[in-house]
């Protein structure tokens, strides 16, 4: 099996995560000038950083849920399964440019 850096796996989701991690790593190297292996901060600092990041994630998710729950259209859309959303976007040309939808 050969390795393709632009498409390291056959899973688009995993490829996106790899790409995001690589970009974050490169940005971190510019700012902190050391790798995770080189970072020797105390264990409690690692744990506190992790807790703070988790708290931020919870806030972001809560904000998005509140926005969705307050908007009936968004709530209806977000109540659908991923396969239902895929079909909905196909039938309504969602995500296509004007010229693409005019061709259809």
C-alpha cells in the first residue's frame, strides 16, 4: 500500500482531522518553537490545560445548541439524520453555486 500525503486514508473525515492536526502543529511550532515531545511542563499543568480546553468545547457546543433550539428552521434541519440531510441537500441543490444549480 502506498502513502499519499494529500489523502493518507480512505476516510474523508480522518483525512480532514489529520490535515487540521498538521496545520495546528505547524502554527504551534511557529508560536512555541518546540514539539509536544520537547514540552516538559508539569503533569498538573497538562491536566489543567486539558480541563480548560474541555470547558471551552462545552461552551461552544452549548452555544450552538441554544442557537439551533431558538430557530425553528434550524431545529428542524438539525433534527434530521445525516443520511436525511444528504438527501435533502441533493434534492434542493444546497451547496451548489448558481451556475451549477441552473445546469441541473
